[in-house]
C-alpha cells in the first residue's frame, strides 16, 4: 500500500503538478505581462489620439500667426540686431522722399530699460528725423509694425519752421526706444 | 546517488502501472469490485477433492440466490490459467466481458493436514493473533515448520473452545498459480479457497442442532482421499484427519477411531455419524469399524451409528433454504455454508462461549475462512479502494489541470487577438515619438506666441502717441503747438528696484507747449475735466484699436494746463494767440493691469 501511495504521490501528484504548474505559472506571467503591455499600448494610443486632437487644436490656434512666427523669432533674436534695425528703418523711410522725411541719427547702445528692470538688459535705439508730421507718423507706424519689439521710451517733437499745427510744420523729432529681445 | 534513485523510480513506475490497472473508473465507482469473492454478484463454486471437480454457479437476482450448473471443468483444467480465463469469460458473458464482477470460490477437499499449534497460540482467545500470524509467518504458530513460508501451502487456525485448545489445518494449493493469475488487474477475478471438510462439519452441526445436546457425537466425514473425525460434546473436541493413502478408507481407521474416542470417554455413549462426502458409500467405514471392534473386543454397546445418505442432507437443508435445493444443480452441500451464512447466525466475530449454539456460529464463521494466500506481500499487491479513488481523483485533477492550462492559453490567445484587432497595437512607436515631438514643438510655439504676444502688446508706440496728440488738440486756429514731449516713467519709483520679477506699473506723460487764443484757453481748460479727457482716451483706444489708451479698471488719467499771457507778441500770429500754454497729460497703468510692464524671463527658443 505504501508502495502504491508513493507511486501515486510521485506520478499522479508531484510530476503532474510540476509539468502543469510551470506552464500555468508561465502562462499567468505571460498573460499578465501581455495585458500590461496591451494596456500600455492602449493608453499610448489614447494619448496619441488625444495628442492628435491637441495638435489639430494647436495648429488651428497657430494658423493666424504661423506666417508671422518666423518673423517674430527673427525680431526677438539678439544676434545681428543693429543690421535688422537698420533694415527696418530704411524700409520705413523708403516710401518717402528726403524732402518729406530724413533720418539724421541712428544710434544703438546696450543698456537696461530705465523704466522697469523686468525687461532686463537690452539695446536702446536713438533716432532723429527731420520731416513733416504725416510722413513721420507713417514712418513710425511702419517701423513699429515691422519691429513690434520696440518700446517707445520718449518722443520729442520740435517745430523747425513756423506753423500753428503740429502736422503742418517741419519737425525735428527725437525718438528713444528700448529694443526688447529674448536674451 | 543515481544508482539508487533509478531503481526506486523504476519500482515506483511499475507499481504505478499496476495501480492504474486496478484504478479503472468503472471499478472504483463500484463498491463490489473491492469486495471478496463471496460478495460478488456471480459466484462460481468449484469443489475439488483431488480427483473430481464439480462446477456450480450462484447468482444473486433480486436478493434471491439462483443456482445453475457451472461450466464443465476437469481437474487438469484447473491447472490451466488460459482455460480458467476462458471459463470465466464464458460465465461473465463473452470474450470482452468484464470479469471483475465474478468471484471464484474453490472448496478444497484435497491434501488437508493437521498441525500442532505452539503453546503461545493454543488458547482459543489467542485466535485473533494466531490467524494474523499464521498468514505471514506460519512457522511462528505451527510447530515443526521452521521459517518456511511456502505460499502454496496455507495454514489456518481453528479455536476449539470446549477443550480450550487451538488446532491448525493445512491445505496444499496446487492450483494457486492458475487462480492467482485470475486476480491480476487485467482480469480482476476475486478468488477464495474454502476448506470443504470444515464447511461440511459446520453444515452437519447445523443439521443436528439440538440433538447434539442429548449425547456426544462423532462425525466422520468420508471423503475419497481422507476421512475427518470430529468428536463433539458441548463443542468440537478435536479434528483428526485420516488420509486414505491410495486406499478406499484410512489405513488404521479402527485404531485411530478408538484412540480418539477412548481418551475422551465417548465410547460409553456416543452417536457416530458417518457422512458420505466423496464418491463412496459411508457404510464401508462402518464395516471396517465393526470388524475392528469384534477383532479387538472393543466395548461398543454405547455407540450408536448413523449412516447418512446425501438425499437426507439435501432434504434437511432445503428446509432452512426456504426452497427445494436441486442436488443435481448445486451438486455439493459444502457450497451452502457460504451462500446461506445467515443459517449460522448474524455474528461476524467469533465468540468464545461454550455451547452448541456458539459452536455452530463459530464453525459457520470458520468455514468461510479463505485459504487463499493473505500474507503481507499479497495484501500490498491489492490496491485499496481509497487509493484507487485517490489515483482517479488525481487523474481527473490532471485532466482539469490540462483543461485549465488550455483555457489559460486560449485566454492569452484571445487577449492577443483582441489586442491586435484594435488600432492600439498597430501604432508604431516612431509615430508616437514623432507626434510627441510635433506636439511639443507646436505647444512651445503657442506658448512662445502667447508669451511674446502678451509681452509685445502695444504699450508705447510713436505713431499712436502722435495720433493721440492730434485727437487731444485737433487742428484749430485757436491753438498752436510748439513742442511735444512724450515719456514713459515708472508708476512708483520706489518699487522699481524691488520688483524686478513682478509686472510693473508705469505712467505715460505728454507735455505739450504752444500758444492759444482765448477760445483755445477755454478748450484747454475743458481738457482738465476728467470725463472729457477719459472720453478722448477711450475714443483713441477704439479708433486706433490700441487698448493701452482705454481708461478702464484702475487706470487713471489727468491733465494739467497752465496758460499765461505771452509778453512777447512780436508777430501777427502772436497777436492772434496771446497766451502761451503748457499742457501735461498723464496716464497711469497700475502694476495689476493686464498691460502692465511684463517680466521678460530669459527664454529659450522653441
């Protein structure tokens, strides 16, 4: 009886338990691992779908400024700032004849924004024009549209000839800008 | 180590193979398959006296016994296991029939021998120990055997309560090999071997019953190859086997008979029952005994002789059976002791009480003792039902385990298929990575745009500052401007140094100087009214789409004009505009305003 009991315990319990137990444990581990992997992929897919939607929203939001973004970055870049300012001033004045407006001073100096330290270090641009009111206004509009990073610190307008109205006379103007940059 | 392990494993494997043969499901589920031969549904009774074989079948049908003639078997056939198997299949119903419901009971009336029991087992009360010991180590119970344990010679002990002694009988089992073959797992026939003379003695005691109490009896069971003498007075007093030794009767029957009865004092009053158990007439014993008594002048006046014939035995036994027993079918009365065991009472354990009734019960039980080997090796060879059920349960468990394994594999496969059916698994990681990069880039661009859109919101532009002046002082002959000075300054100078990392409020100031008429003077005075000035600012804000001019929330504006008479009226214009003025307009943007000066952190390019 003991012999049979031992034989049964070995061949019907221990060995089958081993032969079945190992694959069962293996399958359990594989199932758990695959489920975890599948869950991760599903989560990744959901994130992907969500992100795709977010990308569409972002593209939609950026659409109006997409073309202006390179220009904005270019304007805000600290490198080669003087040349860019020169080009901007020249571009603003090119529509007018020297009789209407002419630039008499362009000076760029490094320095902090005197009004608010939060702007940090930057460049300060000093301009002097001689011209009539309307060309002066339009040139300023043109320049400040092209260079939105120009913050007007001060403006001084002085008549150079007689006249009762500011826009009817030839004017001497001094403009001082703080040039905002990224660095 | 492997030299020891491999043989052990080999032995276990062999034992396991055998166990599996015994543990068939149909066998395990049938309780009868684990019962003895006597309890099987079909019992094949074989009576063998050394020369002749009688074959009888007894089936249990609806609780009653049905007797029929068994297959014809010769003495030589009993030694042939193949023939025995064929006969068994014939009984069971065909070549493919299940033999496990068949029990073979061999009633042996051949080669019986009496042995002397050691004193340690001689007391009848030691019977329980004796019957266990005699199966495994007969040499420890029977005198003169030594350590011999030959399986083909089986001893059993018989407690004689009246004389308070135990005797032993031996049967030679020349048919053992063939019978044992039938008990192999593939056939699973149950076999029992009963001692025919003991069965016959039990039957005779039952038949005589109360008559045994009137006076002592002596039963002489006259078989063809031996005669058994059993004197009885308040119980069986002795059992004496007298072999015939190729003669018709025992060689010294008279001597043996008188030497048995004289010491017991039974000759003065005794009934001698001569029972014909073989093929010869029992009157032959009487003739021998009679001539011996005359020759040796034995006093036999008290001896009453009864010679039984078989008809009287059958007639007597038919009464308790409740139906007439056909001697031609049943053939041997010894068969009845096992089949009608209830005749001997319901007790299953031997009692050691003295008396006729206890003796009949005792002989009834002892007559059913099997001489089939029952040593430890034989017992271990049989698979108990509990282990068979365990083996079967584990087998079922194994199948369930395999099913579970397959189910688990199926679930895994289903999960894999289900997962790959969706889009999630098809999504390449480089797409995700690319998309993530794209998202980060776009998000950074948006943040960049938002940040710089806020930072670069128009706060102070020359063109709007100049346009504001025209709105403030529209073209008119009553006011002439000489100079305009615009500047930006901190709203609170004290805070400027401390709050480098907080948005800052600021003030915009226009200082306009010039000359004016009386009417212009009035116009300048109206500008000092806050409502009028606010309206001008708001108008500019709306017209130029420049929110910095809008006077809302906590933004404030104020205008201060100073007008005085111009003492130097040198020309015509001066005469028409006799006053000189200075107008100061201030707009304050507080630090908590949306257009307050922002903190421009050191940004990184997207």
